[in-house]
C-alpha cells in the first residue's frame, strides 16, 4: 500500500491527500514532528521536507507537484483532458501551490500593517482566480478537478480564519467565495486533514498574531492546521 509521510499542519500534504482521496487510492499516513524529524525520514527525504510518498514498489517520491503528477500518470485521472488542458490545469494549480507559504506568512503576521501588506500581495492571486472563474460551482464545472484540489488548502484555511476570527481573506472576491463554499460543502477538506486540524491551526495562527486580536474570546475547536515555516514542506 502507498504510504504518505507528513506532519499535521502542511498544506502541501493536504493537496496530495486531496488527490489520493479523490481517486479513491488506498493509503496509509505516518505523521512526524517538524521540530524532531527522525533520522530515517532525513535519510529518505532529499530536502528534509514533506510530503514524502512511498509507492507500492517502495520508490520514494518527494515534492508535492511531482507526487500529484505521478498519481495522475499512475492511476486513473479524475477527468480526461487534452494535453493542452492538462498543461493549463497544472499552471493554475501552480498558481495556488506557490502561494501556500505566502498565506501562512500572512496569517502569522504579528502587526496589522504587516498583515495588510502581505494580504494585499496574496490577494493578487485571488484576483486572478476571480477573473478566471465562471458561474459553475468548481473551477471548471460541476465536478472537482486537479485545480480545485490544488486550491483547497488556501481556500480551506481562509474558511477556518473566517469562522474563528470573523476576518474574510476573500472579501471582494465573490466568485472565489462561492468556489470556496462549494469545496467546503463537498466534504473534501475534512477528509484531507487530521481530526485536530482547527485546534492545531488556531494554536499557531490565532495566538500572538494580528488575527488573534480579532477572535474576541471565541472558543476554537474543530478540524484545521497549516505550516509554521517555509522550510517545512513543499
């Protein structure tokens, strides 16, 4: 069986899990601690980052983009598309994954000015998606595609922030908000994070940050989490 190595708060891992779940591929997952990476993991991970995927023939794969492409090549794709559309899908997926850490940095900002500056830069990616989206529930139509899976970590984390602090990172982007709602309602987000995701996420991003000042004593519980450092995953 495929084995996925992760630590609980990584958006890149959530993307890989989204692909595995959407394709109904059986897998097991092992979590490691970011602050205490085991030697066996460092021995098999060339960059010391997660996700790492060990295939059924024990080939060790790393880098989330490469892993997702492998899963598409090895197993039945979510949808049949032309070579041109596949390239476009990968480009739009990259538009998401290259902003995972930018979102983490924004959410972790200590001061309002820093938060607003970082959010303004991050919002440029939302504006691009807003311009591209049509009237359908998901990015390309009525069913989830690889592009939706790539954007899931960003949209999911924005949803947790809104529910816990009241701040909407997607304010001003109604099509992206509609897309976000459809993805959350699909149930895919909950299937691609550990049970204590929201608690772990909140312990990092809603304590001693600008966003924490907006919480106003709300009790935080549920399912969420994210990366705390740019060296954690990729």
